[in-house]
């Protein structure tokens, strides 16, 4: 899918420098916000949300088979063959090697 300037409400990047509101919340900006009715908007691409709607993680599940391995992972999720000093993940738990 290709995008055009008309797919967005605004391309004014100076909005990113807008000050916070008096209550400390972020300013309302339209920079790179998809225009309703455009194909990307209909396909639910980009950031679109209703301020009155909550969103977040609906459920969490783990695969017990993956949590029982003895592989060490770095914090980027990459396997580490020979871990040295540092923080790692192993069997779903944080491991610190001094």
C-alpha cells in the first residue's frame, strides 16, 4: 500500500515541539495522524484511538515448553551461547551473573 500526503491530517512536524498542556498532559497533535476514510485508516494502520476508549493488553499467556529451556537470552531476546557478567533471561526468569 502506498501513502500520499492527503492520507494524513497534517504533515507539520513542528507540532512535535508543542508544549504540554497546563495539566501536564501531552498536546493534541495531528502530525502523521491518518485522515478518516482513507484506505490506511480503514485498514487500521497508524495510530487511531478514541480518547474515551481504553486499550491495553487483554490477556497474557506463556508457553511452558519455551520457559523450561536452559538457554540464556540477552535483554534484546537474542540467545547467548556463553554468558559472561550481566543480566540475562533464562527459563522466563531474570538472571544476574556477577
